[in-house]
C-alpha cells in the first residue's frame, strides 16, 4: 500500500477551507493508502504559544479529526512530539541541509518579518523537521496546500542528497496540491483563499462556528453586481458561494446553478449557509462528545504514536547505521 503523510499545526481554528481542501480528502483517502496524520505541536512552538492553550488545541484537533471521519483504527493519528524519531532524524538531516537553502525558504522569510523579535533556530529548521516527518515513513504522497510545496521540495532534495551520499534509504515523496474547485475563498475578499490566519473573522467560516454564526457570516458574504446566480470569472463572490454549496451538498456546478436559477442573492446566501451548518452540526456534536471522553481520545493517540513509532524506528535505525553511528 502506498503511504500518505500529512500534518496540521494545532494553532488557529480550522476553516471550512481546511475541511474541504484537506481533512475531508484525508478521510476519503484513508482506505486507499497507509496514512499517517500528525498534530504538529513541535512545529507550532517555533512561534510563541501559550502552553495551556497549545495543550488544549492539540486535544481539540485530535477530537475534530476523529469527528470529521478520520478512523483512528485505520490511520495512525498521533501527536508529533510523542514520537521522538522526528527530532532525531531532524538532527541528521540538519547536517545535510545548507544554511543558504534553509534561509531562502519563502515561509522562513515571511515569518521572520512577521515575528521579527523571535527569529529563532526552530523557525529556520521548520522545513527540515517537516522533511524528517515525511521521510521517516517512506512516504509516497504528501497532501498539502500550495504554501507548503516548497517544503515538500526540500524534503525531496534532502532524500535524494542522503540517498546519493549514503546509498538508497529514503523514498522520494511527491506533493499532492489541492487546486481548482477544492479551493475555498474568503467570504469578504473572494479572490483570496479562505485562511485560518485571516484577521477578519467574517472572512472565514470555522468548523467550530455555531449555526447562528455560520448564517450571519453567509448573510454578510460579499456578492457581485447583477442578479444572476452563475459561476463566472466576473463573479468571484457568487462563484465562491456556489463552490461552497457544491462541496458541502455534493453536486456539480451546473446542478447548483439550476437549483438556484431565478432566486435572489439574499435567499441564495441563506441556502448556502444552511447547507454548511447542516454538515457542521454533527461534526461539532461528535467533537464535544469525544472531548468529554478524554481517556478514549488519549487511547487513540497513544495507539497512533505506537504505530508511528514502529514505522519510524525502522527508518531511523537504517539512517543511524548508514551515517556511521555505532550501534553495538
Ligand atoms: P493551512 O490552513 O494553510 O495551514 O492549510 C492546511 C491544509 O488545508 C492544506 O493542506 C491546504 O491545502 C488546506 N487548505 C487551507 N485553506 C484552504 C482553502 N481555502 N481551500 C482549500 N483548502 C485549503
Ligand atoms: N507545515 C505544515 C503546515 O503548516 C504542517 C506540517 C508539519 C506538515 N509537518 C508536515 C505537512 C509534514 C505535511 C507533511 O501546513
């Protein structure tokens, strides 16, 4: 079975964009691949975090994944810091990564500007740790957003560099980038991607938003001039709403267009909001139920970490042998 690896940081609230572009696909793919899904808490601390909040978000994210349909028996769902091999492989890869290439990473440059008072080594090492995450599991595919593509490319370069220097060890992974219809845009600026870091809370619908909040955000969503509900490049607002409807209702664009033909913008926005809220309600209820059963959730995570550890240890001991660490 081919291996799929992905991770999300437990920082920020997941949006319906994350759900459509990432989590829902993970659920769909979990039966076709051997999947490892991590909660990247070690990546999260490269920017300042409140410790109690980080702990809370880690558990909440685990509950949310399971509530969205990630089956913890099918996939290894685990917390990155529970598997020490990530940090260990990162150290070996550090000695293979040039300072020049790490400092040229777009996200490192962006984050250095944004957190100018805290340009720490971890921030620069972020993509190397990500390469370690991916390479430990002999991953074939890495589903990520376009912003993470450069990091997956570094993982490929490091895998090839290691293999060339020490002989064939790592599988060279491929990024799987979400595009086209799976891209959900901001409700306020529909030519921009919906993002969990958007400062305007009305721009994004979070998976944790209750029905009233969802409805209010859709009511306020920016639309376009004219009154026809059709998907077109001149109508980014309406197109985005139609896209969201298709993704949540499970239909094609032309089916959605004929459903709403002749309807006013106001009623259309309400219908899209209802559709989204109907999908989110059971996910939220399940998440709350899981958060009340902390032992069950902790059990899933420790089983996930154990499975991940077994796979990771195989790669790590091969790596240690190849680089010349004495192993007795
Ligand atoms: P991010 O929230 O940027 O860290 O992205 C985490 C994952 O969610 C990535 O794999 C993205 O592909 C996906 N994602 C984030 N925002 C969107 C969006 N607006 N539409 C579709 N997918 C998204
Ligand atoms: N850096 C990724 C993000 O912010 C999260 C991540 C950490 C990741 N390790 C990974 C994604 C390994 C894919 C593979 O989205």
